[in-house]
């Protein structure tokens, strides 16, 4: 009888089958890893002052050059009072491209430096590492976009967007920033050196030029006109321009978001495949 009582006392208390019991051995989850990786990427960016200043200052300088050097000679064929009213949406997308391009160099630097092996030994997967870089890129880009927009207001840009228009502007901008950042992450995995990664992202940064960012696409040669009208940056710029000026944009924002979603799906899939190949 004594043995039976001892056996009863040693039985574990009953638990409801749906009750989740934390397992300390599992460690932090992917979301925690992503936050840690994003914080790390932001800390590294804050130490790279030269690249940070360039990513912030270059779009502003380009906007000032176009407005004050070329703006008086460019006929946009619109009713805007000044060229700055036309060019700001394109500069915002240009800023997003420049800011996202630094992600490729950062990812390539990680792959080259061997830190990925250290992360894997700590059970940090490839998705949190890449997502951390993308999250940091998004934060940097939002800061740069805010700065560019502030300078635009100082030199005469006067938006007339509604509250719903502002919300849709933010959604389109963030969608393109995230999509371009993931594309840059894939380029960083594809390139073998940070220098090569930086060179590849030049083409992505160049994409706003053959679009409606600086001149109407109708003014371009026929062979370029078709490409400019049907590339992913143009609907985003036209959406931002129309929304910021309180105009009817129809389905253009949804076309822009569809482009962003497509680029995002392709970039995430390519990043996952390239990461597995690089870390075999």
C-alpha cells in the first residue's frame, strides 16, 4: 500500500490538452530573431556615416538640381504651377531606390564575412537575417523619404491630398520600399562581393529615370515610351502624384500595389533559394 501511495504522489498533475506549455529549450522565435537582426542592421548603418549621408543627401541634391537647373526648361504639359509640383513624387521613389540599394551591400558583406555561420550556430535562420536587413532598410528609407518631403515643402511643394489620399500614399510608398529592399537582399545574395552588389543595384536605382518621374512619358521616343508606360515604377509615381494633388487616380494605385506584390513574392522566393545555395 505504501508503494501504491508513492506512485500516486509521483504522477504529474493533469493538464488540459489545449494548454500550451512553454519549452525553454526552443529559445526565441523567428519574430524575435528578426527584431534583433533589424536592430543590428540599424546599428551598423549608424556607424557607416558616409553611406548614411549619401543615401539621405543624394535624392535631395537630385531634386534641387532638377527643380532649379532643369525645371525652367522642362515642359510637363500639365497645369501645375511649378516643376516642383510635378517632380516630387518621382524623387520620393528615387529616394526609395537609393535607400534600398544599400541593403544589397549589407547582405553581401554578411555572406562574405562568415557571420552567417555564427548565426546558424545560434539557430537563427536565413529568413530572420534577411528580414532584419529589409526592416532596417524600411526604417532608413522612411527617414530619408520624410527628409526629402520636408525639403520639398521648403522649396514650394504644396500637396492637396485628402486623409484617405495620405493613407494610400503611405501604403504605396511602404509597399515599394519593402519590395525594393527584398530585391536588394536577393541581389546581395547573388553577388559575390559587396562592390558587385553595389554595382548591380545601380540598375534598380536607375529605373525611375525611364518613367514619368521627371518628364511625361509621351515626350519620350516611341521605343522607350512603351517601356516607360508599362514598367513597375510608373504606376507608383502616377498614383503618388495624383493622390498628393487630390486628383482622381482611378485604379492606378491598385495597379501599383499589384506590381509591388508581384516583385515582393518573386524577391522573397529568390532570396530563400539563393540563401540555401550560398549556405550549403
